[in-house]
C-alpha cells in the first residue's frame, strides 16, 4: 500500500504511461525544430525574405526562451523540494526579467530598423504554442489508441 501513497507506478500499464509522458519535452523540442523549418520555408516562398527572416528570428528567440523557462522551472522545483535556504532566490527573477528585456530589445531594434518584418517575428514567437498543440494532439491520439 505505500506505493499508492507515493504515486509510484506499479503496473506495467502505468509504467508504460509514465515512460511515454516523460518523453513529452524532447518530443516538443523536436516538433519545434520541424515546425520552424517547414514554416520558414513556406513563409520565405509566400511572403519573401523579410518576413521569413523575421519568422526565423522569432522562432530562434522562442526556442531559447522555451529552454530558459524549462531551466527556470526545474531550478524553482529543485529549490522547493530541497528547501535549501543557502541559495539566494534572486537569480531566477533576474533571468526572468532579462529574458523579457531581451525580447523587448530585439523587437524594438526590428521595429526601428525594418531589416526584418516585425509581423514575422511575432508569428515566430508562437512556435512553442504550435509544438505544444501538436504534442497534445499526439498524446490524445496515443491515449485513445493505447488506453494510456
């Protein structure tokens, strides 16, 4: 009975589900790469190099931001689990502020220089949303198909 209290998977079915859902982050990262590549080619063909370059830049910023957020969430969770009071809590807040400051600076430079399209940049920032949506659809399909 102690396994039920700790939410430790005990049946092969639960172990399979745990293993499948543990791979979500790596699948999302792969989907982000694929979606960025395919969409950039399509945007370059349809709207030209300015919008395509803006989109690619937005995808790059979104990808780096996604990884930074993962790292911040993991650091925050580790801090909560370990309850380690020796470390100052300011590092996560500073990196959070820097992340959005960087995004604002890039957007300002693009807006002022018109080297690349701001609309393409803004569209590229939605890359993680598209990848997470595709992952959710895949997980729903697998859950219904395999009964996970």
